[in-house]
């Protein structure tokens, strides 16, 4: 029996207190997972960033997406921006640490992509700058934060806020969030892939007499064109 007031008792008590309100996040998690499945299946990309422990959580998520969570499936495009160490240090050296993620967002982000930012405080200047850059580029922005209100939740399109003043509990539920996000994504992925419209066959217009065709199958060997006004060609 653990002693009352022990570190373990306090930590588990704080985690238990946060779990009850966290359970109400299920509809949002399911919606995010399904949305992300369709975006990534259609060729979109997830960009993720955080600082310190949140950076580790972010990289955990991208590893699950590029790799897999449960069953084998195709890899999905997800990049942890903080893991680009040469880019991070170069940008920090030349532009300042507040720009390390914003500049990468402008480099890698495309309209329709998602930027997910993790912060226990919701006040990290480099994450706020990244969120503003994402909005300029046309990305959807999601945040995982601690209690609201906080600046990051305010600037992003949507936020999932863990209602705990304990930083460790916030990070632990961010990890739970990452796993659930992957689970909901993998549940929706078959339908998302089936909804992707395959590229149709290339239509090749017949070339006018006396001119080379602009499309068609690639020919091997040497092709000799005899153009004496007849438009005929002889393949060698």
C-alpha cells in the first residue's frame, strides 16, 4: 500500500483528475483522425513541432505515421520540424530561435496540409510564429496545449487543451492523444484511400499530317522520320 501523499499518489491523482474531462475529447479526436486520413491519403502532409518534451511527443507521432501503429499500411507523409537539426541550428543562427519553425513551415507547407503544434504552456514564441506562418501559407493549424485560455490555442484553427496545471500530466495526455489520433486515422484510412480518384489514361490527340505526335507511348531504338510531305514515319 503506497503512503498517502507520496510522489506516486500525487502524480496518479493529478492524472486521474485530468482523465475525466479528457474523455469528452473523443468526438474531436475522431474527427481529426478522419480528416487527417483523407488529407494524407490525397497526398497532403502533416508538419509537427514542439519544444523539449513536446518535441519528443511530436516526433513520436510522426514515427507512427511514417511507420505504423498496428497493421501494415502505406507510409504517410509526416515531418517533425525540430528533428531537422541542421536546418534548426542554421535558422536559429541566422534568424533567431523564434523563426526555427516558421521558416520551415514556409518551405515545406502547402495549402491543405496540417500543422500540429504541441505546447504545455501554449506560449512558446517559435510555435506562435509557426502558426502565423502556416496561416499565411494556407495550412490548417491544430494545437495540443495545457489549460486554456492560452495564446497558441487562440491563434490556431482548433486546439485540444488538457485541463491540468501539471506539465507532466499534460505531456502524458498529449502522448495518449497522439496514439488515439493514429488509431482513428488508421480506422478511416481504407475509406480515404478508396475515395482518392486515380489518374485517368492520358488522351493523345492524333498529330496532323507532316508533324510529330506530341504524346503516345515512348518508343525504343532509333526513330527515323521521313517527311516528304506524306507524314509517314519508319521505325528502325
